[in-house]
């Protein structure tokens, strides 16, 4: 998970996408579900381009028989250099070391 969050914080869409199964599903907050590695990469890249920077602090990680749950805080830096720090919880369903389902629970409405 450390390498995944590092790719996200680096806004590195290509490395991020490498963690996803080809048929993965992705949901960020209350946005519609996105299916497929290429489609997810496109949505995530658009999000990366909407903020100047982002930085995750993972406070706890739990492993389950089918995946991983992480919770912590994320700080977004806007283009005007103001920041927003919010809590998040991510659920990952993993198969053969690739993420098949990626759910982000965070309220980015203030962003």
C-alpha cells in the first residue's frame, strides 16, 4: 500500500494504474463507479490535474482475506496554495496482488 499511496501523492497516473487489475472497478466518494484500468486511469489523471498537490497519511491498515482497508488523512493543496485536510477510508479488494475493487470514502465537497 505504501507504494500505491506514493504513486498517488506523486500524481503518477501510470504507476497508479499498474496496481489495478485490467477489469478493476473504482468509486471515489459518491461519484459513479468507473470500470476498467484505462478508464480509471483517465478519471484519476483528471483528478490529479484538478489539484496542485496531495499527500496521504495512513494511520491504520487492516488486512482481510480478500483485501486491505486503510484509513488516515489526505491533504490537498489547491492551485492558490490553500490546503484542505480530510479523513479518508479506502477499501481494496485484491486478487493476485492487483486491485480489483477500489472504494474511496472521503468527502471532497469542500475542495
